[in-house]
């Protein structure tokens, strides 16, 4: 029975997704979706860790998996608040969260592959959820084609690792040979694609701009966190003895390119695509540098990034997602404009927001390991980033160019909750930091 409770979050999401196919009214869909997400969270917190020899070779029941499970379920709640209240949408939303949790719990490449594909297939459908949108169909098709290439690379990498070690388990072989390194390199390339790291970012701007805003929020917050959950499982847990410093080669062009192009964007979904690429570069820093504070600093950054991203996209549901479209939002909805502004300041790492502390903590960990060049680049790109984030904040408080907007619904609730959480972390981050430092 304890083993069933240990995998309870996955079972609850699976059963909840199937039940959603039987309901057809908005209230029932909302209740079922929230019930599945909250029930899975309660089960994750209360369930004992499994010691079954049938489960533990495939799934990890540790503090790290619990952290990511709660993070993904929280993202699911936020996306449901701002997304379509339709059974089909919620079915694929729960399916994508199921895939994300499977990635975080993976102890074997086969489990990791199942999680990634469950997530990817759900997102392919969600990108084209609005059937009358030509950009949605285009986004889904591009994501499908490039995602298929990424999957092929991942499978080839797993095959090489299996050939070198004789197993698909996430364990370090006693002897590292060229075949194993080639497989690990291909797996890394596939994960760099999922995280939209330069030069594997090419799918992100078009897909972010073409998908519905709620789906873009899921990709920006959920898929990004899922990719780095896989990075942590593979490179910070299983292959920690390997030299990860080569990943720094990808960080330099990612930060430079993303920040340079983001400054030229006026369509905000494309802007947030390049912003997310920049943040992916920052999240790669602790993986490349290592050290005792690398994991906790990266997890803290992920929490702050996910909250701020969800808060921004929740606000975008009420406006046209362009720089002109958000002008004068303060005049029609001061609370929403203030929430949007604080989330933008957090993403930019601008004091006194918690985003500043998150970047400081992350760069401090890299500085302690001697990665001075990465720290300098991170500081310089943060200064540049302040320009394009403050440009949007200035537009929010400018003279309005459009009619008054009605700001009611789940998006307003999601924005308020995300901003409140960020303010609470800004004032008192110690409890969360204490929890994250204990994760090993």
C-alpha cells in the first residue's frame, strides 16, 4: 500500500486526466482539474517514500523529486487559472504535468524518455489548441518537427550509453570511454534543445508567439524547469564526477545573443521567448561551475523564475501582447499593472526584488568556484536586461492608447498570487533557502 501512495501524485494526475474526458461543463472541469492538482500535491507531501525494488530502480523518492513535484503542480495550477476551461485543454495540461514529474523522478533513461515524450506530445497538441489560429498550427508543426529531431538525438545518445555501460540506469560507469562520452554528449544536446540554449533555441520564438498565451506560460515555466530537472538528475546527481565545465561554452553565446535580440522585440511573447533563453543561460551556470551551493542556488532561481513568468503571462491574458498593447494598463487596472511591474522587475534582477537576490546567490556560487568570466558576463547582461524590462514597465504607466479593459477572472487571481509569493520571498526568503539547502 505504501508503494501505491508513493506514486500517488502520478496516479492522481493519470486518473484525473481520464475523468476529465467524461465532463463537459466549465465548473466540473475546473473542480476536477484543481482537485487533481491539489490532491497530487497533498499526496506528494504526505506519502512515504517507497523502498520497493520494483519502483526504486526506475523512480527516485527523495527530497529533490518532492521539490520538483510541488513546483510542477504549482505551475499547473497557475496555467489552469489563465488557460482554457475546457476538458480537452485540462486533459493535456495534466498529461504535461505528469510528464514533468516523471522527468524529475527518473532514475533510468527509459523513465526519463517517457517523461519527456509525455510532456512533448501534450505540448504539440496544446500549441494548436485554438483550431482557428493559423499561427497556432504553424507553431505546433515547427515544435513537432524540431522536437522529433531532439528525440532522435536523445535516443541515439541513450543507445550509445547503453552500448558503453550495458544498462540504461542513470549511474556512472566504472570506466569512462569515448562511446559513453559520445552518448552523454548527445543527451546533453537534446536537453539543451528542451531548455532553448543557443544555438538550439531556434524553435522558441516562433512557438512562443504562435501558441495560446497559457500554453506559452506552460512552456516558459514548466518545460524550462523540466529540462533543468533532467540536467540535475543526470549531471549533478548521476554524472557528478564528470567535468561539466564544457557547458560554459554554451552559456556565453546564450546570454549575449538572447539579451541583444530581446532588446529589439516589441511583440511580448517573442520577447519572453528570448528572455527565457537568457534565463536558461543563467540556470546553466551552476551546472557548469558546480560547488556546494550550485544545486540550492539553481533551485531557488527556478522558483523565482517560474513565479515571475506565470505572473507576467497571467497579466498578458488581459491585453494585446505587444508593447503598444500594454500602454496605459495602470490607468484601467492599477493593481494588475503593479503586479506586472513587480514580476518584470523580478525577471530583470532589479533591486529590491527577489530576482536580484536570486541572481546574486547564483553568481556568488559560481564566483566561489573560480568562474570569474561567467560572473562578469552575468553581471553585464543583467545590466542590459534592466533596459528592456524597464521599457515595458514604463509602457504600463504611460498614457493609455486603448479603451478601458475589464480585468476579471483567473488571470487576475494567478497574477496576484504569483506577485504575493514573490513579495513574501523578497521580504523573508530564509525558509525556502533552508529547505533548498537541505536537498542533496
